[in-house]
C-alpha cells in the first residue's frame, strides 16, 4: 500500500544576491566582487536610481562620462564589467569629477577600477569618467550599488551597455545552477540540531525546489535525489510560494525524517549567490511556538523570530533603563527638598527610593546580561558594537553602587570628589545604555519594527530630557525667588525651604506625569517584543 503524502506550502521572500561589506567612508574594497553591503538587511528589488553613459560606443582609451542620479542616497559603488560576464572582474578605470563626494578604489588588483562615496552625506547626482583599457571587452555594462540609508539599498543596478565599433551582437550566457557536492560523507539525521530542509530558490526568475539537510549551523547540503512530487510555485509581488508533496515514510538511505512525529518548524529566508550557493539567512528564522504534528489538519501554528531568552533580555533591559534608573535619577536630583525630614527605615525617603530603584536596575541588568550568553553558548561575534557596549554598561552598573558604599559624610573633604565621580559614572552608564538599546533593537535576534523602534526611542529620550529641563527651570525660578540682588547686598526674602515647599505640589505632579509617561513608553516596547 502506498504511503500517505503530505503537502507543504512555504512562503519566502524572493531575493538573489551575495554578501559584502559596507562602510560610511566608502572604503568598500571587500565588496568589489559581490557589490553587496553586509548591513544585515535585504536589498530592495525595484531600483529608483538611474545610471547613464554619455556614449553608446567606445574605443580603447576613450573617456566615457557616467552619471548616477535619483532620490537622495548616502553611499554608492560604481563599476564597469564585461556585459557577457557580469560575474567577472572589473574592466577599465575611472577618473573623478567631484572629489569631495567620490573616491577611486582598487578592485581585482586593477587601480581606480571602481568609484565609491567618501562620506555618508546625502547626494542625488554624481559624475565620473570611465576610461576604456586597451584590452577592454567588446561590450561593457555599468553597474551600481546604491545605499539610501543603512536598511535600504539596491545591489547591482544595471546601467547602459556600451560596445566597441563593429562588435558582434551581444550574447547572453545563461547561468547554470551549481549542484552542491554530494561526495562528502554524511550520516543519518539522528543528532539533535540536524534539520530536514526544503528549499524554494528563486534564481534569475528560475524557481528550484529541492530537499536538503543541515548539520548544526552548516550550509544546507542538497540531496542527489529529490524525493518531492507535484511541485509547483507562484511568484507575485516579491513573494514566492512553493507547494510540493512528500511521502511520510522514506527508505533509510534517503536520509530524511519520517513525518509521523512532532517537530518544530523553522521558516528562514535568505540570499542565493550567482551560480547557486546558498548563504546564511541574515535575520532570525520564524520558529513555531511549539512542536507540531505535520500530518495533522492545517492550523495557525503561531511562532516568533525572536528566541524567548532574547525577548526576556530586551524586556528586562527596557524595564531597567527606561523606568527604574530614570525615575531614580529624577528623585535624587530634584526631590531632596520635597521630602527633607521624612524618614523611612532611618533614612530620608528620597534616598531610600533612589537606592531601591538603582539596586533594582543593577539586579535587572545582571539577569538580562547573562541571558544572551546562555542562548548563544558564548560570545556573539556578529552583533556589532552591541555586546561590547553592553559589557561596558554592566561594568558601570556594578561599579556605581560599589562606589556609593564608600560615600563620605555630607561635609567631608572628599564629598565633592565623590559627587563628581558618582554623577559622571551614572550619566555615562545611562548614555551608553540608550546607545546600546538603539543598536540592539535592530539585531536579527530581536529586530523590532523599523523605523518605528528608532522614532519611539528618540521620543523617550526627548521625553526624559524635556522633564529634566522643566524641573531645572522650576528650580532656577525658586532660587531666583529666594534671592533679591540689591547692589552688593543680598536680602533673603524667605527661606529656601519654605519656597521649596511651595513648589512641592508642582514637583509631585511632574513626577507622577513622568512615571506615567515612562510606563507608557515601556508598555509600548514590551508589546512590540511580545508581538515578535
């Protein structure tokens, strides 16, 4: 009796390109081959920028003006290549017109064979001259990569093709996908971490559906024999839909999992290089929330791209550095006169509130700090500056209460030095914490919605600074009310304590509004994390 069959539907973003490096100063020689910025995001599919050439024909030694124009952009990379071999090396050299925004690069050991930006300031038009080399091919095409902003860029935008006189007609050499080698020894998929994979690949609008397996974090190895049946696909609006059927039980020598058990389902999308190599996905896979019976009836599985430990890490950091530390600083800075004689467990109320909030911040930060190490099993070398700044913030957060433990008496000779060290350490930690959160929100493991996350964090910073400035102005007005300057004498109209008492209600109202605002920002971010 024939084994039952199972139908899958997989949705993947259609995206074909290769990885490279990108820098704001334009020193992108590592990108010479692929022209792909390694920004952790995918290139846009429909170009908005145009490359033009002043001539359609050329001879060796000719100077051809090349122009790149379009909406404002920050970075770019322009090359000329053999139109019949766009994967080949650069050809010819360039001469600059606008040296303030353009620079020459050496690609493929050919000096001045590419043009890039000198800085990330906005630009919408630039020109350069391409100089045809004596050994130039018969047909040359100009290509450009354009970076509008860090998350938005286009790779290998096709430009005009220019040809030498009497050159034969341009021929297109088809790209044949290369099959992954299958001669390497492989074992059965019995170890944890090995995955049964089904690939739906769009390469130059040719769709390939294949089976493969992954061992650990290695690249997928395609099966020499495809076990899929009734394969079909549909490509529309940049979304690729693939459908296929597979028998639930396969023979042992086909190295496939049987489908009559429960499994986690991963959905990853990524890039394919010219010729078929499959690159690692640049964002976290979508993972089902639980193990699924793949032979069961269709249902909404639910899932997340962000691992639970990373979500908890982000949530704890937001709680610590958006609420507890911010409120603790405001209380210590502006509320000493509001509760001057009120005691709690033998200490002033403002001090007890401040100390409790700060110790809570240290505790939350410490817990959150270890979670990524547990998830990654060590250090993450692909998270940019985020882990380095995070370690700095953690060190400062621990250093701050240790220093506070040696606080001199209010009138001690070293009190002023302590106050300065205490303030500078705390301020540095808070600034670095905000920068670290900005960087962490766009990492693949968390990846909050862009640009919403950036604008919301900017709003929080503006909210905190605004409240701080408001209370500073209020304090200045109170001091001005105390002192009346008359010639060389200062007449005290009323005591500072009584004036502060008059402003007590105002400060308490501001503090209440500030706490409510911070909680609102916190809930917004926590809700976004929960939706991942």
